[in-house]
C-alpha cells in the first residue's frame, strides 16, 4: 500500500506531502575548536550537499536552538548562521522550545512546505554548550523547567527527572538496574555511530557504580551537555525526484503540552505531552506504535526513555523498565530504540537534538545506517521533549517508495 | 519600672537548630582538652545552624509559633523588635522580614535591636511600654542569635544559635509582667567592630566587673523596689554565657538549683546570646503552673542587665499546646556533627567564591 | 543576575504560601494563577487569595549531589514534591532529616529558610522549605 493512501485525510486536510531530501550533522561532543556558527554552517551545508539543492532554491531556514543568548551571549543566531553559510538573502528564524527546539523547528519547516507557502526549506538545530562552565550550562538547562517555582528552591533539572524516576519506581517497581539498562543499551548503540560523542560500550557495573547526581540517577543515567548541529532539507514529495536522494516522508507530526512545573502534573510516572504528541502523529500517519520499525526517543535521562517508550505505546505503562532489561529495545530486537546512541551516547546538543533524531531516522529509512542498520526499516518515530515535559513533539517518518 | 496598665505575655515560642557539636570535638582540632573545658564551662554540646539558617529564619520560626500560641492574627501585631548581635544584614531590618512572614505588614512599627546578649529583653521592655501606653495592642519581641566565636577562641566552645519570640499585650495573658528594672553602665567587656566577622572580649574581665556586677545590681534593684525575695519565686532565669556563671550568680543571690533548673539550657545548647534568656524563660513557662512566679535577669555586654518579675496566669493552661512544640521538644531533636561539617556549615571553609 | 523586584514581588508566596482559590470550582492553586485551568473563562475575576496551611505529604523526592550554584554548601540536599492539605502541590527542599529516613507519603510542615543570595554583598533570598512532622 502506498503511504499516501494510509494518510488520514481528516488529520492532514489539504496539506501537501512533505519529504526530507537531505541530511547533515556534525560530530557531537566537546568541540573546543568550533563555534556555534561553524557548527551550524557545517551541518547545513552538508544537508544541502546531500540533497543536491542550490542556494537560490532555498526559501526559508528554521533553526532550533535552546539558549544561545545565555550559552554564547548571542541572540538572533538564525540570520548569523545563514549569513556565514553564504545564504544572507534567505530569511532565517530561530525556534525555541527548550529541549524540543529542534523537533519544533522541524514541525515549522514541515508546515511551511505542507501549506504550499514554500517549496524548499532547510531546518537546522544547533547548540554550543561548552563555551560556559558545566555548572553554568546546567543552570541554563534548568531554566527550561519553571525557574521561579522549581529552580529557585534548589531543584536542578536532574532532580526533577530524578523525582519522576523515584515516583516511577514507587508506582511500578522500576529498578535502578532497569534505568541502567537504558544507558548500557544506548552506549552499545552509540559505539556503532561514528558521529556519537561516546563511541564505547559501558558495562552495567560501571553505570550502577557511577557517582550519584540526584538519587536515583547516577552520572550514567544523565545525558551529557554537548556541542553539535544537524540539518535537514525539506520539499514537497512531488518535487523530490529532482534531487539526489530517495525521499523520506514526514507522515505525521504532533505536538503535546502539559503544565510547566512537574508538581502541577497529576501523573508523575508519565508524560502527557508525549502521549498526546505521539497519538496525534501516529493518527495523522494512519499508523500504530507496532507499525514502527524503530524510534529515536528523548533519553536526556534514562527514566525519560522508559517513560517515553510507555507513553508512545510501545510498551504498557510500567513495562518500560522490564522491556529494556529484556533487550526488547536493543538493535535487531522487538523495537530498537535510539539506534543512534540517543542523547545519552550520541550526545545532547540540546536545541539540535530533534534534528539529530531526524537525521538518524532518515539514515535508517534510506538503509544508510551502517553497523546499526535496522533491517528493512520502513517506518520510524522520533520524539523530542521540551523542559521536564511541558512540551513534546513527535514525527512519524517513512520510506516514500 | 512598673507599667500603669497590666501587661504581660500572650504567646511565646522558641527555636533552636538541631545540629550539635561537643567541646571535645572542637578541642581535638586545636590541641586542647575540650572535654575538660566543656566540664569547666558546664557545656555538653552547643547548637549549630545549618547553612540555610540565620537570625532571620530562626526569628521567623519562633515568631510563627508564638503567634499560633497567642491565638492572635499576624495583622493584630502593632510592633516587632528583633534583638540580635548577628543580624544577617548590617543595614536592613530583620524585623521587617519577620513581619512579612507572620502577616503583620504593613500597619506596624518595627526595628532591630542590638545590645549584645540582652537585646531580646530590651525588645520586651519596649513592647511593654508601647502596650501600657495604649499605643499598640500587641507587640512582638524576639531575641535570637547565630553567634560565632573565632576559630580556636574560647568562645568557640560555647557560641551557638537559637532564639525565642514573645507576644506582649494587656489581655488574654498567659503570664503577667509585674515589674521590670534595668542596670546600665559603660563596661567594654565584649564587642564586635563593624565589618568584623568574630567578636573580641576582655577575657576574665567579662566576669566580675561585667556579668556578675550587672546581674546582681539589676536583680537587687528589683528586690528593693518590689520588696520581693528569692523565696517568693518558683523559678529564676539568668543570662547563661556558659553553664557556670548562672549557677554562681543564682547561689550568690539566694536562688536554688531547683529554681533555675528548667531555664538552664546552656549545658545542652550552648550560649545563644540574645536568645539565651528568652529561651530560658520560654522553657520555664513550658513547665510553670498558674500562680507561679518567675524572676528573670538578662545580661548584655557593653554593659547592662534587665530584670523581670513575672507571674504565670490561668491562661497558660489553654495556650500551652496550641500546636506549638515545647522548648524541650525542640532541643531534644539533636544531631551531632564533626568539626569539619561544622566548619562547612558556618562558612569557615573558603570555597573561593564567598 | 536578576534585579531585586523579581524576588520582592513574590514575597507573600515565598514567606506565607499565598495562593489562590477558584471561585467557581474551589480548586486551590499555588503559585497564584489568573485563570483556573479547569474552569477557564468561568473563573476570570473569581480567583481569590488563599493562604496555604503549610502542611502536606511527600509525593516524591530525591537527594541532590550536583547542586544549583546557590546551594553548594547544602550538598547533599533533599528536594521533594509535596501535596499540600489544600490538594495543591509544591516543590521545595526537605531539611532537618537524613535521606535514609525519608519516605513517600510522610507528613511535612513548611518552614522558612535562606534560599540563596544575590551575591555576598547582595540581597538574601528567603522562602519555604519543608521539615518532617516529628
């Protein structure tokens, strides 16, 4: 069956089908020798080259970025990156939604093409986190939670996820070993990804024995703070044939929302925003969780992945931990999660994460994922969280032919 | 000094941080026999505030409980005076923060007091005057400190943290203040210069010409003017810079160990400075019965004493519980810590950022 | 660095736990909201002040070893989400207790402590923390 026939007309209305025709990303890590503008340009140019589009064909640039203003003292970064990419006459705008900035930028890019407003659009994501100290970077990341009613009282970003982890443990019996299993699995996947920040396996014993950051989360339960950028090129599927690569279609997109502060949410073992974003994206695509061949989920903490694979419908609530421990989410198993290594091993350049996820999904769907290729991958889902879950965005991608 | 109108205590409460250190632990750091020093000073342990506690937080906790016990509303308080020698701000009142926390703002008068260890009792006298003159209906007087002795100094073995708050009014009293006297001279036995972290003192000069002379003088005046004698009192509370001085002065003035026992907290919590007599009085009120009479004399270096003749009323029976912990309940929650942790808590460790 | 008013304007919330109650459904919110998320337009102009009792129970908690800069000297310290008697939840530190004594559901009471400071010469911030009910 053609994917175009699967689409729910009610959800998609009169939107045009949109394809990703080019991808590019930098290595992720502590990239001391590269500035934000260099990272952005490198990712953007490699995506443009991959697609084979010409500069003059690009009508708009969207860039997901969490906090350049505080991380490098530079606001208004989108025109800056466009300028240095030699695209100074192309309108560029920054999209901010905490950790979901990249995914939200992808949605904006999708809408601008799907609506018919633009034909060729570049969507990037970039974050430079090592130009400030670790403590400052963590403080800035914490500001995506509710600063006045959480952070001021001493709550770190880690601690808010740690409290969700503890609640999940209370409620479902999730164990520290199961949390650690997420980290072990994502490091194993990351070891197969040449762009990952950490390309080595980490045994369970090391994860379990690593220093406590915020109980029950240890250092290996937390994603690093990274430098990196990624970009994709979008166009209507009808035009995709005129470019280099096989198109990958954005079959569904959905955003979800929740209260800003964790304490205002009644469910602390689930993310309503994820559930609602996932439901919308899958329904728009006319697909079910079990149709997915893989997923990239927002594992900024190990508990986030456990909640995400439950909230996205891959496993029943409470089974995320046991499923991970069983190996169900490992490469070649039931539903490979974070084949890229995820935020944990591939790295966490916060505003770029959503685009890094799209890049991985496209690689998998094109069959270009190398050692970590999911066999015959037809559909994949990508999931991006903002803050502690006040926003989330999910996209469902599929091979177009 | 007698007021024209009946005045007394409508509510009270005390707060002492839970952390403790022993003189032995301190002595080990400085090569001293701390255990022996502790015995000499009659101090078993002293209280230490945690890093998030200071005179403002201690005052607020005591003030909130005192309001609960008094059964008045925050907005009924017409004056707040906080006596301390360790106000967190050199300029900016502790009293306004306490007032906001108990809901007394904006229609009240407020100020911070400093008179070494008797700033709290000076605050009580001020409230008595304001209430007796009819200027206010209820005033709150607080004595609290988070005092520090310089590392290695003799004061380090005793200087501690705690405070108590009293609601002074003329009706619905739990104790009536019958009479008060003061005795004030210029005696520089102990001081701290502006901008200095730790106080200085005159060593043994803090004893005879300072503590003993002023407490005896002030108490004698009260005896003379009221015609009272030590036997007329059920309890007595004296300033307690260590566990030795109050016992010595009590004996000298003709009081017994039984009379001063309930209010003698220094062996367990150390010298809480402006909090010492207020906490001692609070602990005594916790055990007193209607009709009991309490003799109180505070001492502040620099120097002066305030004495009070107090009679407990029937009101104590209704107000004793009211959801407020007794001083005994507060101070029995003890956690002993090492000198290293104490140094961290009191910012004696230089993190390079402070 | 934030200016003084950012803290100052919230003193009643931080010292006294002043929230709001929806005049339509009687749900309590803290911090105050202009609009009840449940009643939305029905609640406009009907949100009235409500001071919380300060008593509640632990919903979840953690012990922080990697702190926010203001809380370096408190490390390790405990953070908790507390369900107040008024059926509204707050995030705050739990103090005066060892971590191994902390249990889900345990009763806590509010206290006012130092939260931080602008700088060593700047304004000191005070606000609510929680202590166990003993």
